[in-house]
C-alpha cells in the first residue's frame, strides 16, 4: 500500500483523464494547456498529415492523438522517470478497448464477448489476426508505442494494453532495434531521472492515403529529449532485427518534415546538445 500511495501521488500530476477532439482544443487557444507527458508542448499539426477529427487522449502514462479513421495513434508522448522503469516480462499482454475513445472513432472489432482481445499463441495453427476498420494487423506485428518496461514500476502499467497504444510494428523492428532503443531510454532515465519521448508513424504515401497506408506506415519515429538535449530516430518498417538503432539516427527537422508535425511548440530556446552518446551511440 505504501508503494501504491507514493506512485499515485507521483502520477496524478496529470489534471485528470480526458479525451477531446483537436477541433475543440483549438477553441482553447487563448489558454495554454500543459500536459505533463509533453515537454515544451505536445506536437501540433503543421500540415502534411490528415488529423481531421482526431482526438487527444490523456492517460496517466501517455497522451495520444487518435486518428478517427483507424482508431490508432498519429503520435504519442510519454515521460519516463527513474522510478517508473521496471521488469515487464511477467506482466499480462492482452489488448483492451479504450473507454476514453469516442464511439464515432473507428475501433478494432472485439473477437469474443468480453471487451478484450484473445491473443493466439504462435503454436496455434489456426492463429487469428485482429481486424481494424477492415484492415488486418497480424498478431506478430502488434506492438506498443509506449513500452511496458518503461512503466512496469508504476501501478498504471495496464494502460499500455489499451488499443490506443497499439501500432503495426513489424516483428523484426519491434523485437530488434526498436526494443533496444527503449532499453537505452530506460537506462538514460535511470541516469538523469527524467526523459521525454514523442513517437508515432510516418505516412509517406499520403497520395493514396487509404486505410492500408494509415495502418501500415512506411516508418516510425522516436524523438527523445531531456530539458536541454535531444536525439531523433527514424525506423523504416522493413528494418531487420539485427540492425543497430544508432544507424537510424535522424534529426528533429527531418521528423517534422516527414510527419507534418511541429514538435516542442512552446520551447523558448533550441536544444544545445544531443543525447547520442548517452544513448550509446558513438559520436
């Protein structure tokens, strides 16, 4: 009980749970909205990515912009703390619908009568895939944008099983360099006490912008930052498992160009250093 009470106090710094449309949020431009998961403001749409009628969903562990056509995230932001990192190997991984997502937003079809997904084991010859808006995401490609290990030390880790945290991360990417970067972020949080991350898909083929493009992106990005330093990564969806995440280093400007997002819109000064060396990437 002592641990739960301490963690509860630490994590309720977020002003409640909410889900609002981005269109409604524009009515609050006269005010400054502070979300603890975002350093120097959450990403803003600067053009290039269709975020019409997307919803901004804020939970204890992350904030997400949910695409109304797919029910998946256009981007997510989260804050890793030294005491939020934990061992996640034994935590249950079962997908659940997110009750904060509005009914008018596309969502995954639930396979059984309970409001959860039944995950098939790899040895099952009748292994089933899960369907989102008539598009299949194979079980082996179902990944979490916000990793379990970064929040296994909190009482809110089960939020990471919500469908709002799901992405079509190919198996080779998800279990390879993407996962190793998550581990490096956790190690950095242990060193510095606090690390901010913005992550999401990159939709390069917006010319056709069909559901398959929205659900199966060509790449994914992660932008990692502390109060004064930042490093950005872009992972192609076909990255092989053995590839070093340091080979995927990019820049904030490239991420913004390819996503149409404006990152850190409230920052007063640019970052003066990179986190490359602290993440294990030699200069």
